[in-house]
C-alpha cells in the first residue's frame, strides 16, 4: 500500500531481492539495470549492494521525457515530456526514491523500448511488457559502453499479455511511427490496416449481426468488409446495423447479408486524393483495390492519421 512513500517497499528489495540476486549469481554482479516507477526496487537494491557488493553499479533505465535520467546526469532536469511506455519514468522524484545510488542513467526512447520488447519475444521467446523493453534497451546500451566483459542483471518486470493489440501488433507499431512504413506512393501509404497483410477485421455473410457488432466493438471500428474468401461482397457499418435492429433487438440474430450494403463502389490503389475526397463527400467508405485484389478500407480517420504522421 502507498508504494510511492511506504518504506516497506525498498526494504523488501534490500532484505530479499538483493540477497537472492547475489546468491544466484555466486556473489558476482557488476551492474544492475533498473527503472524508476516508485523507486522502491532501485533504492532497496542500491542500499543492499552498497554494503554487500560495492563494485555493483546501479544503472537507471529512463524513458525519454522522464526527469530521472536528467537529474542523475545533469543535476537538474528539462521540462517533463510524455512517453508511451507504462510503469517506468516519472515527472517527480518519489519520496522513497534515493538517486544517490545511481552510477549511470540511460535515456531510452519509446521506439527503442517497444522494439526491444519485441526482440525479447522474437529472439528469446520472452513475452515481456513495455517497461521491460526499456530496461532491456538500457542494459544493452550499458553493455555496449563497456570495454571489458561484465555480469549485468536487469528485470522482466511486466508481462506482454496486455500489449498484444499494441506493441506486438505490426499495424499499431507502424501507425504510431515506431517501425518504418513501406512507401508505395499511392493510396496504400494512407491505409492503417491492410487486408493483404492480415490486418483487417472482417465478417462473413452468414455470420450473425451480433458477431459483427462484437467485432466492431472489440476492434474499435465502425464498419466491416463482408468477405467470401478473398472477395469483398459487401460493407456493414454501424448505421446499417442500427437501422436493422433498432425496432427489434432479436434481429441481432439475423445474418450479416440481410443488413449489409452490396452495391459497392471501389477505388483503384492508384486513384488520386481528389477521387478519394469525392467518395468521402458522398459519405462512403473507400474500398481500395489493386486490380482484382482487395487491399482494405480507407476512411477519413486513416487520412487524418496519415497527415498526423507527417509531423514526425
């Protein structure tokens, strides 16, 4: 309780975590890389290793935008920023956090953190969360700065389970600028989700409207392409669904084909922005085709996201 101010927090790491680590490493640890959330882990371990293993360097992993690394490296800090990584980094120094133990502090960007966590899964089979990615990235920076071999410990301090639709989703990473996007110089550059890459949530004509509704809600989309195999045969959006069920909720059990729009207008992937605007002005979703191949849907939100990405 009250983990940011409770002295039992660092004491637990001083009395338990630190001795366990040193015992398992046969008394030989050159550095420990930790993040600052409440500061309990870092402070407790710092206090323990200062007595039990003075050679062990306490190294801080800090998201870009947090003030902690600035305080360690410069003694002052710039204006706090924002960061995507959760559970690590602060815009203040927690009451139980004692930065005197820090021998070094590394700045880690969101891009470095999230891609490091993805590397942990891809290369080591470890499903870790975003703050673990921050620690791992900082540990690698520390190791690469050394001129002799060192025994360095860091932590997998969170699980990646809650990030499956975020940093472990290629489309989400691309959309937020954390991984590079392919450039095609056509409408594909505006698309957030691509059917040919398995990123588009779809529904079949024989699925129920309840199934379609659940997929819209879970995926936070307002329309679904209706597919037969690789062929798009209709569009179901929120207004179609509402019109069909508002007078009788039992009609959620009806099939998708009873409510979908099947008079479709498509745009070739080489179409211009003027062509796209003309379709939007008619309150239609753009169905993008590459010849006979369905690539996905393009909405006003996709265009706004594309323009936002131009800010860098």
